């Protein structure tokens, strides 16, 4: 009863890994156009947003857990 489910899961993970290694980089080259910003100019990766959070989370522990 469980053998077909195990094969299905194993093959799905195997094929998705194969696609992630081969097809996704090719599609990125096709669909991502224009000039990419360097990492230092990316506002999402700003260090200031992460440096203030740990002390704030430690100060309000119960609120953080909620």
C-alpha cells in the first residue's frame, strides 16, 4: 500500500531537483532582463533592518511569540 506512494514521492522529488538544476537557470536567463543591481544597493538586504530586531524581540518576548 505504501510502496506506490513512496515511489511517487521519490520520483517527484527527483524530477523537481533535475528541473531546478537544468531548466530554472535557463528560464532565468530568458525572463530576467535589464540591469541587475549589486547586492550592496538592494534595499531588501539592508543591514539596518536586521540589526534593530533582535534586541527588540528579546525585549518583548511574549509579543514576539504571539
